[in-house]
C-alpha cells in the first residue's frame, strides 16, 4: 500500500523550484502528471523502450518549436536521411532538426531503442538548461560501456553502508508484486545512461542464487529491461558448497566448474539478458580462490567461462588485504593483482576502488590504474557517503570523482589519466566499466537528502563521459532540481563545489585518512588502537607520536610509492614535491615541518580543521540566503542537516585536535578555539545504533 501511495503521490508532486512542498521524490526529473500542453510527437516503431522515450518527452516538455520524431536510425522515414550515426555505437544518440516527408522536425535517433531513449533524455536536459530545441544539434556516445550501480543491499532489506532507509528491493513480495518504485528508479537511471544494476551486496548471501531468488531477480530485470538496464548479481564464491552441497569451491575442480556453468545456464533461462557476476573474494572474510591456493585469475576465469556462452561478464574486485600480510595495506591489492595482468579471460574486468585503502574523503589514485595494461580496469566509486558524514553531511562527490578521473598515472607518458585507463582509450580496451556503490534506499527522497541526489546524478553523468566537469554537472543538476532562479542555482553550485573539501578539512586534512571510529565509521576515533587487525586501527594510518605524524610510504618506509609509474613515484618520494593535499599519506614528518605557506605542519593542520568548520558555517549562511526561493520542505530539511553537519564538523575538529595535542604536547596556535570537551569525553562516545553497519 505504501508503495502504491508512493507512485500516486508522485503524480501530484510540485514542480521543481516552486515554493510549495516538494519531498524530493521526483529527483532531477519532472513529476508524472502530464503537462497541460505537450508537443507533437511521432514515434516510428512500437517497442516498449520507444514508448517510454515518447512518454518522457510528453511528460517533461510543455512545448517544442518543431514536431518531434523518434525512432531508430533504420526506421522508415529516418533511414533515408543518412544521418551520421556510424560512430555512435549501440548507445549513442543524435538529436537534430531534419526534414521528414517535407516537414521540418526534430529527430531523436540512434542505432538502438535504448539510444533513442538516451537521446530523449538528452533533449529534455538540454531544454531545461535553456537550449532552443529548434536549433538543437547534439550527439553523444558513452565513453564507458558498463555504467553500473552496485547495491550493497542484503536480502533482509538492510543496506550495508546505506543511509537512505531500507533496500528498495522488497525480496519478500517479489516476484509477484512489482512496486511502482522499481520503474521510477529505472527511469532515473536511464535519464543518466546508467545501464546496469548489481542487485545484492558484495558481501553476498548464497541465497541470491537460489531458484526462488533468481525468479525474484528476473522480475526486477523485466521492469528494468525497457529502460536499457541489465541486472547483475554478486556471487558468493563458496555457493557451490552452500547451495550445491559440494565439498569444495576450488575453481579448478571439475564439479565446481560444472556447478557454476549449470547455475549460470539456469540464471540465463530466467534472465536472458543477465549481465554477469560481481565478486568480492578473499577480502574481509569472504571466501575465494586463495582458500584453495588458486589465484584471483583462476577464480575469475572459472566464472567467466560459465557466463561466456551467454555474453556475460565478470567484475572481479581488487579490494583485497589480509591480516596475515604484514605489508602496508595500501600495497596489498597491487602486489596481488599486478602479476596477474594478462591472465584474465576476455570477459573479466578487474574492479578497483578509486584509492588503495577505502573510499576516504581524499585518497591518492589507486596504483593499479595504469599498472595492468592487458586487463580492463573498472573504476569503483562510492556514491553512498560511508566516510563523508552519511546522509546528513552535505558533500558533493562530483569533485572527488573528477579528481581521481583526472589523476595522471603517467603509465604511458603525460596525460595517461585514470579516465583514459577506465574508458579504455589508453590501451584500446573495448570492454570498459565504471561502478558506483549506490546511495539509494526507500527514503522518500531516495538518497537521504536532496543534495545526495546530486551524487547519484554525478556518478551517472561521469560514467557516460568521464571527462565532464564536476562544476558543469553540479549546475545541470541544480537547475533541473531547483528550477531556473539564478540565485538558487548559483548558491547550490557554490555550496556543492566547496563541500567535499570542507569534509576533508574537518575529518582528515593534508593526506590523513581512516581516522573514524570503529565499525560504524561515524565520527572521529583517531585514538583507536586496540582492534584485532592492525590495519583496522586509525593509529596504523596516522602513526602520530611526540615527534611527528604521517605514514612513510617512501623507500625508508613501506615504499608504496614504488608501485606508481616512475615519474609519479619520483614526485611522491620527496615531501617537497608531493602535493600537500596528500602529504601525510606518503610521508612521516615532524610537527615543525615547514609548509609552503610558511606555517609549521601543526599550525597548518589546525588551520585546516578550523577552515572545515568555517566552510560549513558559510554553507549554512548561503543556504539561508535562498530561504523562500526553494520549496519549504527541501529547504528546511537541508537547513536542518547543515546544522547537524556544523555541529559534527566541530565535533570532528575538537576531538581530533584534543587527541593530536595529547600526542604532541603542543598548544593550539593563538586564536584557535580550545576543544569543547576533554579527550576522555570524545573517547567515551558510543554509537551502536548508527545506520548502515554490516552484519
Ligand atoms: C561491502 C569497506 C566497508 C564495508 C564494505 C567493504 C567493501 O570495508 O566498510 O562495509 O563491504 O569496504 O568494499 O567490500
């Protein structure tokens, strides 16, 4: 019932930008209600996807200076136009005026139905950004083939690192009940070009591949299909034991191989366009091929062989580290995977997080990018804000994503950016992918806050084209979300563009990372040092003592810098040439180290913490300036969340400084406020019920 209400309430949603209530359900799109007037639209062809494309244009556009004609390039009336579609592949679109049967029209076309749908969304986006449809001439093809959301959703409805309510998937009522929200979700993804969804957590339950759950997944696939979206499943490596009753999951065992082949065949019978498997193996307690002394390539290739006859793929995660390995955690994935370059089957992508540790507010790019030229490297970004203040802190991640995509690996000389590794341009790979760990749940606004929706949006737009600018994406999103008032749009963009750096400043400036409290990752815990695995403790990462702070990853330390291409390694080997934003990631330095500003390291650190808190206060003031210009519901929720963020930024700053002072015995620079409480108070805080914890 709730779901039905959700669907129908959408029909009455307020238009973006009005000062009425708006619960955010419509995201950056328009409400379902048909506009009073709609343009003249002709669809050539009758597929479900083309119908959706036409419905979107009707719903989103109130007028068009030209009649609109939609259809595949080879459709009657369009084929004769000889439009330049050859370079657009299966998903690229073309939108331009043309004369059809003697009448001028705006043509929306592509080589497949999905491409036409993307073209329709592009036309809508362009019009909302102020373009004149009569003069529109746009064409675009995705630079990345697999643009996939990873849901860390459990079968009981909880979401690991989810801060937007329960899972969207109601596994209990599937396959019978197809909540209208599933189609609304698919529509939002399609508007960005997202073409794949991994339904279940990488910490996977074998039950996801049980017959009844395959039927449930098939029901979702059916809803998503017309929107151009394939479903994928996270596979638990030991499923042949748990589901199949075998004694082993050894990837070279013939019975195990046969089990996976039969299981894949079964899945493809239910879901003919099933995308394939995502696997977390031998990581944080998950089973994997290393349990049988086999390599990650052995494991991936076994699954790849099972899905290859169906054109399926395997996304094999490189997020591995072991408590038995005393080496720097930041080095372990590279050490394990680099020697496997060239050993993976053609339909395997190695999925690599943006940084070598774990989605910190800032990390240097992962050294595996550029280091495995023979292997397609799929970039994994975290859209949900596990380490950036959950749903309550405003942190626009477009800038974080842009920073990693623009990072230069120097693998093949200057300009070998992570974007070029990921989109295949550097090595000529055609199988390419980008994954985003979703921030989507059953909250009415899907992502836990209005501004979190922008992170979903930014992921989708960058997966389509990793060279887009974060600022342009922010502007696009703000205009579609809030309407055309320039003051509102400028304010939203200004807030967004500084927001992530503010989080870096108040949680861990100058390359510090992994300082949060245990388990829930909510709030500061730089003092934590008693956890079983050394690399789970913040003290492992900052190594602060009376004399200095930071992780020496040069030759005198773990030598992680040697995993980068020589030009990058040389730069990072010297603290004077290392970017100060990454200084303490790579170097252990005395508290009196002279920074470029002329200040000591300690004084500079304090200045960053202070700046982080001050930036949030500025963001609050800017948001107050658009009160009454944004609908009251979204305005006041955002204002309340900014107040929470300000309080918690202060908490992060105070707790961190109290701890650093207890270690270095130094006073705060003049003018910097003393922490509100003593260190013992901060240490005593407990949050057993914080959301999103794994279980
Ligand atoms: C899904 C981090 C998170 C875990 C997550 C893991 C991963 O460690 O805290 O919740 O598990 O990354 O990416 O596999």
